[in-house]
């Protein structure tokens, strides 16, 4: 499958190279426009910082339960020109929590998966590299929590606050930047327990390391190759707007569609070799 994928990838490069020769002038126009568009926003691709402890805590009016976060994969869209921030992608694994349902009685959640269903967005300060967003999180429990009326996904509206620390130059969103993002999101909600509503608050403290790579490096591993191309293909929408919010990563010229113009930028950035 991989060999077949690579052959298709190379054939597509050849076709695109030919197309580029035919429509060279058009490509130049598209490229300069795309570079301007990308200059406004940057996309840190973040993963769990294993050197620091990240955790998810539920507080039932003083009865506190905490689970370790074992992995985080997150992509942000930060725009210092517009002072805007948004979560593009969020996928997190948390170890089981014990939810108190009576004196000394706990319900095991099983393994927990957290994603962002919808990021309403918020602000980014390009001077301090701090951001804040409002997001709707979806929480999936492996365990049976029907005794609490919980079905997966359980929806948690939350406020996030985070900050970026750049390792070194180049900073400020330039390709090649790396650093850390430390964030916290929190909120409050209630469950329908056997003896009535159970109010609780939640806090998720997350430490990640991030990289900012070139346009087309969708998975953030510092190359632009067939893995990234598969994502571009899956998001291809022609003249229609894409519906999956994750596809914003493939929208390299930022026009809400994934089409030829994005492929042109992609193939300009393809990394040679494996
Ligand atoms: Ca890549
Ligand atoms: Ca596009």
C-alpha cells in the first residue's frame, strides 16, 4: 500500500510539474498571494510534553479526583495581526477517573478521550504570546456511566488560557520555530446522580511542545511528503467550501476551499527524498 501510495504521489508530482510549466504565470500569482495570507496566521502543532505532568481534575464540591493525561495532540491557529486564536485540532488521552456517587462509593470512568467539538475562538496577543479561547469539548468514557445519566460524548463548554514560549529564533510564528505551549481549560457543569443533581467543576492542565513548519507539513514532522498529501487529498473540495474544520490545515491559500490552488503551494514545498 505504501509503495503504491508513493508511486501515485510521484506521478502526481510529475503531473503537477507539467501543469506548472504550462501555467507558470498563474502559479507565481497564486504563490505570492498565499505567502501574504500565511504571513498573518501561524499554526503551532503541539504534542504532549512528557517532561512535565499534565492532568485532568474534577471537583465535586471538595471531593477531588484527578487523572493523568497520557497524550495530547493539538493544533492552534494564532493570528497576531487580527489578535485572534482558535483550536483547529485537539485529541487527548486521560487515565480513568473515580467519580463519587455516594459516601465512599465511586464509579470508574475507564479510559477517557477528549476532543474539541467546536472552537468558538478568542484572542491572541502577539507581544506576550498569550491566548484565550472558548471551546466546546467532547469527552468519551470507556466505562459505563449510565448510572449518572452520562453518555459519550459528554459535552463540556470551557474557557482556555494558554501561552507560548519560543525556544529560540526564529520566533513569532516563522517556519522552523519550536517551543512550549502551557494551557489550562476549565468550566463547571452538573450530572444527574441517583440522589439528584451533582454539581462539579473541571480543570485540565496541559503542557505541550510545539513546532511550526512550512505550508503543507500537515502532520508537523518537518517534511512535506505523501503522508501530508493523503490529508490534502482527503480534504479536496474543489469549488465548494470544505465542511470538516480539520481541513483548514490543508487550505494553504486560505480561501475556505481545498483545490488546485492549494495543491500548487503544496507541491512547491514537497520535500525531496523520504
Ligand atoms: Ca509532514
Ligand atoms: Ca484553498
